């Protein structure tokens, strides 16, 4: 067997790239998400660079990562910290974009999903002094993304006293030669002691221990704190390791363009709120298009058990994040279900549960039926083999030698296919208030000198309908104002053509009020694009405003005599424009 050691890279020393004015905390202080990759994937360090001060949005420059001949790249972040409304935008030469907004990734080390093309541009839109990011490497492949596959295999309820069955299922893992192995709990019977792990599990499934990301079951907790389980996988007495922190037993990792989450149902399927909160945070930080979770107790079963409502909070969080697979054990048989929601109703965007408690323990019979139970067997030891792509999966139940039962199924990821066109346009710049003098048509907000420098004339913008190759029908535009300016703003959509001369900048004359934006509070408003695309106010030189434009004015209104000095220059607001296609 060719062991694919977890955490291996093409280069021993990893260089870093630091962008931003902040001093980031040591990477080891945060969560490090392991990235395992397809066989034809290569990894390279990113050349080191000096720390750079955060620059105004109008002056932000892109960094570029390129690999000649690559069909796609994944960018590895050693750290990322975003404050306020700051964002980081990755744009690939193949047309994919990935936007980081919010604090989900703060103090995390992770690798992005694959972005198609030979190059990825990385552009910061930073206004906060403590926003920063640090890169360490990138992955790439000459295999087209839709052809790149990676294999994961595993089972639950594995090694009992006889050893014969788990020897047979471990032989299957060796022959499959997967990139990663999961266990769905109850790995060493009957109490999960270290002695049972060393004498029963180690000679069989222990042959690929280096590839294994396990989860515990209720039998593992027959030994206090599942100490045998953690001592075996993490090392005797070690607090952390491949099985996660021994006080938690949950963690996550990435393989190809999939995010795998190992959860801990502990004895009797009990789930603590701290684990649910961690799961929600982990899902929010996931950039992969496909997600699988695995743990011991099933939501639904038709064997010796009927299921455990205690794990529904897992399902609620996973379903909300559009996860795809849940892999479980506990019942000693095989059951495959159709896609369902957390209430066990069929759903096209649901999660498929596969119960594979067939690793080696004596069987439990199938009892009863369920409308979504698509395949089942209670007499065949075997493992689940998953062949994964960036948009879907193929599953196979592989039987132990001498058995004939098999199962085969396929699925498309709920967020799979072409990466979502969720992006930030290159339209972020300082919003400038100009008082007096001649009109500045390059300014975003300005006061016209002919009015004594006291009248705010509106919001300049960009015609997003001209974005190349994008279908903007029904898309949403987000306008977001930073906290550099005191006071609130009102956002109006112009529904008919009008001129400066006819505008009073108050009430209905402005058009339809979309809402208010208060910097350092909501900071965002959304507008749905029409078929032609939303055209922001663009050309003031003609004295006319395009139909379907947008204007931003102070909530206090704009009239002659208003003092604008508090909203000029360094105190002027900043605007972030982004859109998401439907």
C-alpha cells in the first residue's frame, strides 16, 4: 500500500506572504484545517514578502499566484484577519471569484477551494489597520477540475474479539488505497481500552493509521473519557492529535474540494451546545463546494435502533449550510437513504445519510421501513468507498472477500458545479466629499462648487451590467458603507430619469427609498437587478442621472447651508459594491 501521509507538501520549508498593517497572532494559536489532495496535485511555497501597510481602498493592489499549465489552483492561507467591512477578493484567470467578508476566518489556517485557471489574483480591500492576511503555499494540477477525483473510504463498528471480520474489511481499505480513511465510531470492542486498540484494531485497521481521521462511539466511552481511543490515535497522554482535542473529539479537514467534519455524539448520542456552536462556525468558514460529516449515532435507522433525535442539531446546522453527506454507524448493518431535511422529509437540497456499521462487529437485522430507505443489507461486512469530485460523489459499498452484496449510488453536491459567481467588483474606492471649486466627476460623493459647496449631489458608480460573461438577471447588489464617517445615510433608487435641476434631494423627488445605512451598524443594503442590470449613477457631466440608478445621501437630508466638513477627506465614508448571481 502506498501511504499518502497527511500534511505532506512538495516542499519542506514554507515561505509566507504578509499583507496588512496588523501583527497576526502565531498561526498555531488558531484552528488549522488539514488539506489532503488528489494524486495529481502539486504544492509549492509562495515566495516571502515584507509586511505592507494597509492602503486606502482606491490604492489596493493585487498579488498574483501563477503556475503555467495549471488547470486550477488552491491558495493556502497561514492566517487571515478581517475587521469592520474589509474584504479580500480572489479572482482566477479562469473566471472564478471567491470573496472573504466577515470574521469567520480570523485565526484560521486553511486552503481555499479550487479556482480555475493558471493564475489567481489576491486583492485586499482594507480600511481597518488590523486587517491582514498571510499566505504560505498554493496547490495546482494539470488535470481539469471536473476530472480531478479523490477517494475516501471507511466504516464503523469495526474490531471485536474474533478479528476475522475487521481483518477482511481492513484488507478492503488496503486494496482501495484511499487518500483518507474515516471511522464512524466503536472502533475497538467492547470497551475501547488502549489494550483493545493495540491488540484488535492496530494489527488490522492500524495498518493505515496515518491516513485515518476517526470518530468515537458509545463503546469507546465505556472507558472513562474515551481515554483508550485518544491514547491510541493521539498518543498516550497527548491532549491533541489526529482524533482532535481529547476534551472535545470533534474537528474538521479538507480533501480535494470537500470539507469533512468529524463530530462526537459521545455516549447515548448526547450533543453539547459548545459542539453545535463550533460546528456552525466551522461551516461558516468553509470555502469548499461539497461537505460531508461523520459521527456514530444516526438520525434515522431501521435496524436495532430507530434513530437519535439528539443529533438533529447537527443536521439543522449542516442542512442550513447545504451539506451533502452524513456517514454514521451504531446499527451493525448497511443502510442508504435518499436526500432528506432534518425532519426526515425528502428534499432536493437535502442530505444523504449512509449508515455503514459493517466494519466487523456481529450484525443487527434490518427491521421496519422508511420512505427514504433506498438500499439496505444486514449480512455483509464491508466498507464505503467514496470517489469525490469538485461537484459530486460516487458511492460504493465494497463487500469483504467471499460476499456478493454491493451498492452503487451517485449525487451532485448542493453547492457543486461551476463555482458561485459571488464576488466583489473592482469598484471599491474612497468615497470623497468635495467642497467648493469645480465639479470632480471622478469623485463618488461631491458637493458642487456652484452651490457654494454645500449640496451633496449623489453617488457615483459603475455599470455592473457590462461585466463580461455574467448573467445578472435577478442578481443582488450589496452596497456597504464603512464606519469612517459619522452619521447615517439614506439609499434611494432612481426609478425615472431626472436631472440635477429637478432634484431636491429629499423625499419622493429622489425616487424610491431602499433603506438606511448606518456606518458601524447594519452597513449594507441590497438591491435586486433587473434584466439589464443595475446601473449606478455614473455620468454627472451631462447633468442627467441614468434610469435605475442609485443615490446615497445623509439621513439628515441635503440642503443649502449644511456643513460638510465632518464628512470630508479622511472622515468620508467608504463604499463596497458587490453582487451575487441567483
